[in-house]
C-alpha cells in the first residue's frame, strides 16, 4: 500500500500540529548478498576495534505506526535495541506522545535513554504569529534538558520559496527561532531533503542560502545523508565546506542503484516530487557510512540519528533493531 506522510498523519490523528507532507512509504527488502557482505565486513572490523559511535539515536518517524499504538512499549523496546538517544516529531499528541515533558523524560530515564531533539512544526519558522506556541515548546524542551528543536521540512512553502531572496526570509525565520531558543539554552537546526540542493541561476541553492544567512551562534543543521545522496551531492564535501555547521546527521541508507531502478520499474505509483522510495536497512545500501560518518565527526557532528522509511520483508521495529545492530558494531574507516 502506498502511504504518504500527510495521509498517515491524517489517518492516525497526527496531522493537527504539523504541515509535514511526505515521502512515499512502500514495503521493501534488502538484497541478501548486500546484507551479508555488509554484516561480514562490520563484524570483522569489530573484532579488532571498538565501535566508533558510543551513543546513537533514532528518529521516531521510523516506527510511527507502532508508536501511535503504544508509545511507552515502543520507547522501551528501542532502548533495549541500544538506542540511547531519541529524536521525536510533532503530531497531535505533541512531541512527548501524550505525556508531559517530565513524564516523557522519566520514562526514558527508566529505560536508559534520553530525548535530545525533535522535529517540530515548520510554521514556527515561517509564521511569526506562531511564536507563542514555539516558546511553549522551548520551555518544555528546556525543562528536560533537550538540545535541539529542528525544522524538518519547508516543502509545503515551495509555492512562496522560489528565489534565493525568498530563502533568505526562511533563514531570517530560523535566526528568530534561534534567538528564542538560545535564551533557554537550546539550539535550532534545519533538516534537509533533496530539493534544497537544486541550484538557482547564480549557482547558489536553498541549502547554501540557509547556511550562509543563518547565524552559526544560533542555528545548526541536520544532514539527512539519504537525501544528500539522492540529490546527487557528496556528503563529505558539504561536511568539510561547512565545518561545524552540521551538528546532527540522519544515518539513513539508500538502496544501491540497480536495486533502486528495479523498484522504480515495478512501482505503479511514484510521486514525481519524491521519486522512488529507496530507504533500506542501514549498512545494506550504497552509502559508505564508515567513511562518511568519520568525516562527519571530524567536522563537528555530535549526533548520529538512525532513520528508515521503507521496509521490504520486515517490519519497522525489526528494521530498527537491525539498524541498531549495525550501529553498535560500526567502526569508522
């Protein structure tokens, strides 16, 4: 079944507080040869070296259906898989999933995890009249020592974000948010998809406009590696050029090109904006995480957040467990 983010949020009652739309989520399964190769190489490396990432997190969008049914059970299970950090997202139950901020923290404390960040309503960036709502979230986040409030998606504003000057206005919004958050000891960040890398006539892009026009003292960035690669960009080049601007990354793999083309040839409905959904279990696709994540750490990345959006022959929870196993054994190149 083809389910996009907006439909999921509407059907589960999560759309009320966020204008997120979304990638197609199609069911999937990684190539057994690719998975075997990755598992073997990671396991071999782990025999001679300590894992490179001591603590890693998960974006809760990965397990959204299960989370909507049983948030406490899911959060407990994720901690058991090895996720020490949580990145939430905003729905009608709020980023704390029907709990108060302190109740949410207490639950995570009890299972050995913590919430470090959340994706939140993009309107907070673009609509100053939403400032009061944003300040309330800042207060709640600060009360439990969260680190980041992240704008996950400006795609719903592409009808007004058409030029570099338009994107400078979005940068102004992020700076405004950053000023508010900094007073409470928090930081604001922006999370990319693929469209931010489409170039304007002058050679700039939405991503460069945001990076060049936000205050480094107030605004950081979260690099979604899947979408950077999907856009045909080199993640390491961006991480090096904008050293210490990307403080978080989404560790999100993409099927190798032949597998992605196979899926594309079989899918009957592919959203022309998003393209084929090619997310797969971390370590089984085309992205060289040992190399890229090493560069990420060397250039200022502090948080490594797993995300997956397609699940061939498995379930989101089983995939989350497999992703965690990879991260626990990952040794940087």
